[in-house]
C-alpha cells in the first residue's frame, strides 16, 4: 500500500482523527467520552496499519485503545458514585429511590446507599466514615424525603444546579461538622 495510490482510502480515515478528537474534548458525558476514546485509538491504529507501520499499529491498539479504555472504565466505575448513609437502605421506598436516581442522572452519578453505622450521629458522620458523601433520612410514615445532608459544599452546589434540583432545594442541607 502506498500513499499515492491509496489516498482516497486514507483521506476519510485520517479526517476521522481530528473529528473524533474534537467530539471527545467537547463531550460532557464521561461514558460517551470513554466510547469516543476507544474509537479514536482504533482509527489511529487502522491508519498506522494501512501505512505499513504494523509495530506502531499494534502498540496503539494495545496501549492506546485497549489498556487506556479499560483503565478509564475502571476509574469511572469507581469514582462516579454518590455514597449516602441511611438508616436502612432496604426499607427505603422505591418511589423515593427512583426520584433520587433521576435527579442524579444528568451528572452521571450512581447512587449507592450504605447502612448508617449504629453509633454514628449525623454530626460525627464525616469523622468516622470518610468514604461517605452524606446522610439521607426519610419519613417512614409518608415515604418522602425528610433530610439530605451533604458533607462537601462544592458537591452540594453542583447537585443543586441540576435540572431536577428544584424539588430537592429546601432539603439540601449542609452537614455541620464539629
């Protein structure tokens, strides 16, 4: 394969590189970014292979596409979660859980409810469990949200700016730590 004879084949493939890169940088959804990063690496590996650089193509395919995509997916899976302590996660009303998940959906956060430690009161929650982002309490009699405490002020601001936050705005209370 030579550059002169196969230019009609290489030109569209080469045009995909900057186009995919621009889409990658402009994307706000981290999961779509993951897919675009994989496409970018695959197109680059294909171009290297067509130009006769099999060693570079193999390296790009293994490291640039496969390894970086897997590492990015693992990082997304472990970091894009909102961990809230609650008295009994199993007893939480399903309608309330669905409403919380819809609220968090635009920020691509998964909701993970963990049982509240028996000895923890809300003010000491931050000192005992550093892996938690806040505390969720609800009224068992009505099934509605009673309080949502968030430990991090910047997280509270970010979640308060989401489209469905209007329903939750009075309930987004900061957790005061001693």
